[in-house]
C-alpha cells in the first residue's frame, strides 16, 4: 500500500487509474453542462457534429471545439455563464487593456473548489496550517488576491490581505508581522527586496521562508536570484482567470521542476499551435485546458497561448506537470524572422556580472526593418568601462543564442519603472 504524507488531501492519494476514471466522469458532466446551458457551446458542438453522449473516453476530448479569448469577449459580459445569475456568488474580470475584458463567474461550489486547489498549491509550496501568509496579489476584479485569500484560509493559515502596491507599507508589515510566506509576482518581490535594502534591511534577514510567485512568466535564473537575495524558497504557482485563477497548478518545493496540474479539476493538453494536433509527450506546444468541475463558467479546450511541455509528475506522481511557463504566443516578438521572448533576455542578463533583472524592451521600426533595444540597469557603483563590457556581453550572447541582433542601452540604477503587480516588459513603439 502506498504511503502518503499526512498533509495530502484525498485527490493527492488517488492512483493514476482512479484519477483517469474520475476525470472521465467529470468530463462527461462538464460537456453536458456546457452544451445544455451555454448557447455558444451548444452552437459550437452542433457545428462540430458532437453531442455530449459522444464523449466515451478521455481521448474523445479531441472531438470538442476550441474556446478562445475572442469567444469570451464576443459573449461579454455574461454570455458564457452556465447558471442563472442568482447562483453566481462572485464575478472577476481581466483588465481589458487589449480590448473588452473577459468576465468569469463562480458559484459557491466553484469558490470552494478554488479554495481547495489553492490550499493544495500552498501545501505543495511548503506552507502549512498556522503559518502567516503575506498576500501581496492585487485584490478586486483580478483573480489573484481574493483567490489566494480563500486558499490561505482553507489551508488553516493566517492571511495578511495587504494586496499589491504601497511598497513602503509592505516592507514595514513584513518587519512587524514577521510572516512565514509571501504571495506576489516575481517582479514585485524584486521591488520589495529593493525597498528593504533602501530601508537598511538585509532582504535575507526577514522572517520569510517561502515565496509563491506567479501571474507573469519568470525564469529559473530569476528564481536563483530571488532565493539568494531573499534567503527563501521561491516556488511557481500557475493559473489564469479563464480556467479558474491562481491554483490551477503549483510546483512542489521539494523538486521545483514545474507546476503539477491539479487534474481532478482541470484536464490539460499540449498541442501544436499551428496544426492544433497533440504533440508527442515532452514536446513544446500550446497549453489547452478543459474544466472538469466548474459550474458557473465551464470551459472546453480553452487555448491559453502559454507555451510549455507536459511532463510526468514527480512530487505528486499521479498529476502531470508542465515545464515552467517562460513564454506565450501573444508575447512572442518576431524580430527579422527570429522568435524571441522577454524571458530569454532575462535568462541571459542574469548570467552576466554587473547587470540586474530590471530591463525593458523597446520595439521600433527603422525603414522597413524592426529593431529591438534592450534598456537595462547595471548594478550601482560600477565603472563606465565595466558597464560597456556588460552591455557588449549581453548583445553578443543574445546574438549567439537567439540568433538576432539587438541594441543594448545601459541606464542608471533605479531609473526604470518598478513593478507593483505584473511588470510590463515590452513597449511597442512602431506606431509612433
């Protein structure tokens, strides 16, 4: 009989066969629920010639049509809801900075399921009941703050609901309250580390032992930087509003090898983004999710645009994991025919002495050609000649590894904007 740690919940104790049987049962329910209650899904399934009764195996998921962010925007605000509004306990929405926001809803059961997977995520990260958790994800329509809040309480930990921004106050409360763990974006944790140092506090001297970081792509090089500077374990949490919010998956602190997907609630696929056919196990592709238990807002084969690999489980063997997300289809820069992601620049910059993780990318057009400038801060107090050497190394390594030429401009320490949530890396100036 398999021995499981005491803190595992019932789903974490399932065998793979038991998990697959549960997934099939829940997939059949979710497809029928979406077909019967969401007009767009009824139309899409009818057009595809698929009825809910056609789902007999997990492989039959490939018969289902895809859902995209455009579908959610076209049905704005509540056209994708599968329950009457009187059963909707909470509404969240995206920022809508690139068009209409996407609006999602939750029943009481959805909120309980969300808290369950978030509590599981925190346990995987090393957070335990009785710990104090500093929650610096933004509250409000963004799913991060309130989603994490429910999971912290479900776990039996103590939540400090500080939200994002107000960095000086964050630093003060970290010193005064002495929390065990912090939840925020990785770029905002860098901002907090800077503010601690500015206040004369060694970031590694605080009470923080665990950082659960997400909501933006970040690299393992950033993990090393944060762990060394803050003296803690930095663990990746994965989620997106359209599928649930934070807590769709999480890294295990023992392995730190990519988030395990909580497959009792979310069924993952990785597909070729061009052909939309499944890739071989372990190959790179676009991550697609089908919800298995969501009542208010079911999604069938939602295209996340996140690029990753689907891999066997390690810390939670029955749950497959994804390679750490470091790029998305929609933040990819195509520069003179070469695909480039901001996280590739981050990975290279963090290898070079005298460069910091603070950089932005400016995309411009010169004549008929696009050009990319990396504006990056150097560490304080270095000589001008060392700055030039570091910039030259960054320029050369980008050319050697990624295969395209960029300009590198070093700027004064502290001159670039700091994150108070998600950090904006790319500025497209071509229209200007």
